[in-house]
C-alpha cells in the first residue's frame, strides 16, 4: 500500500518537473532578441544629416547585433509622422526611431495637437550627439563678435532680419530671444530648408542666421559669410577657431542649449532590450571612423545611457518650453 505522504511527494515532484519542462519549452519558444531585422525609422527625408547619421549608426548596430538594421524614411510634419509611427509600434525592440530633438522634445510645446506624448509613448534609449549651430552674418554687417552683434541689433531697431528653417526651430527661437532681449524688433523669415535660407543670407536679403557647420563652413571659408560664434558649451571640432557665444559673454540659456540627435523606442520596450540597444550604440559611437564622420557633420558625440538621456531630457524640457513660449510660436 502506498503511503499518502509518499504519494503526495511523488505528485509534487511530477508537477515540479512538468512546470520546469513547461518553463523550458516557453523559454525555447521565445527566441533571444534580436532574431530578425530591426527597423530604424528616420522621420526626415533621405540624404539629410539625420539620415546620414542613421545609416552610419545602423551599419555598426547590424554588426554588433547580428541582424540587419533597415533604415525607413518617414518624412513629414517636422518629424511628427515618423515619430508617431514608432510611438504606436509594438514594444518588442524591432522598431526604433533616430530623430532630432524637435520631434522628441520641442514639438510638444509648439503644436497644439500632437498625436503622441514622448514621455508616455516612447522610451528614451540613447542621446547620440549634440547638434550645435554657428551664428553667421552677411559680410556687410560690421561686427565680429557676439556682444558687438547684440549692440548692433539694438542700435538698428527694425532694420535687421534673421532667417530660420521653420517656425519653432532653434534658429527661430534663438533669433526671437535676441530680438526680444535687445529690443531690436528684428524680422523673422522662415524658409523651407537650410539651403534656401543661406542663399538669401549670402545674397543679403537677410542679415543673420543660425546654421549647421556642415552647410555653412564652405561659405565661411570662402568669405561669403562671417562666423560670429557657436551655440552650446564647447567649440565645434570642425570650426575650432570660432568661439562659443557663451565664452564671449552671452550667458543666456538660449545660447547655451543645442539640438541633439537620439534614439528612442516604443514605451514598455523591455529594459534588457533597451539596455542592449544603448550598449551597442555606445560601442558604435566610440569607433574612430564614426567619430570622424560625426565631427565632419558638425555634431559632437555624446557619451550617454538611457538614464543619462532621461536626466538630460528633464533638465532641458523647461528651457525649450520657455523659449517657445517667449517666441510666441504655435502650430496646429
């Protein structure tokens, strides 16, 4: 006769073995990430700086992760269309976005109706690079430094015009800040891109603008534009002789912040996947060929992590909110 205790012990052992087998089967059914190609959405047109960076990083990620990284350009509405597609994608690590700070941060203060909420619908993965700009003026403007430009703008109220490549973009916000603080009543001219903005600046239709080093540097070297200073906290490696506006005494936060390029994933993406992505992006940005390409674009590599990116985001958020509110910019 079988003893009850022995029978119960046998049943428990059998149940435990079955559970272990079920667990093993379940683990086998869940392949390790990544097990298929990863789609990296770029919410801007192909050929631009963001797209170029995505392809550089994507190539390195593919090598590190052992799976292809497919670049998917979804341009439109200042990055909103592509970013929204990722915000609504499955949180499985197979759809990520590489974008600018406008679609991930500033658009929430600029647009009255945004189809996604960055903090609710996206997970911040890695801040790849800072994107400082160079403040350039037409050679006819008789100034050489930031302080001289402020004085000139103040003394020539209503006579200066500054360009931007879109309402709410940094060149608009920084120009509006300068106009307001100097009571200069400068005219803002918004263009559909950086190239036409600089064409008009070279032609003298506008007097100043903030531009990327990638586009402005050849015109600076040719004497068609005059570099006054760069935004952010450090000089650009591609324009080492141009001092920052901050080191020239322009200490306002409007001149110290910069845009950036970063990777995000849908909210609720598992933390191990987010960390693996971040680790691989960090490895990629530490490679000399990547650093050289990023520097040539006028960007500054950022040593980041999901936690560091989240902290930087929360620190910058109120600054951009104030700048946009101050400019009066609002879009539907």
